[in-house]
């Protein structure tokens, strides 16, 4: 490695939007992230976002139930 051309590798504080913080090492002093292992559904086991998407689909189907948009009807 050439001396004097590489950034300093130092301890870094990572802050998530959920409030969780942890330290790691990076060339940056601070990193802000939107999702971490504490709040991500895959790691936490919570499926909140999937349930809200299912609720949206049910709301859409309820809203447009019985409306005919020119589809052929069965005789």
C-alpha cells in the first residue's frame, strides 16, 4: 500500500431510523441507515409491512367489487 493516499480507517457509529445504534469500522465517522437487523422483518420475524399490503388489496377489492368494466359476462 502506498502511504498517504488512503483514507483513515476508524471506528464508526451506525444509527438506524428505528433508534438502534452500534459501532463498526469504516472510513466514515457516522453512517445513518433506514433499516437494520433489529427492525428488518426478515431478521426480527415481524411481518408488519406484508400485513399492511394485504390490507390494501382487500380494501381495493372491497371498493371495486361488482363493477363491470366491459368484461364479458357468463351466460
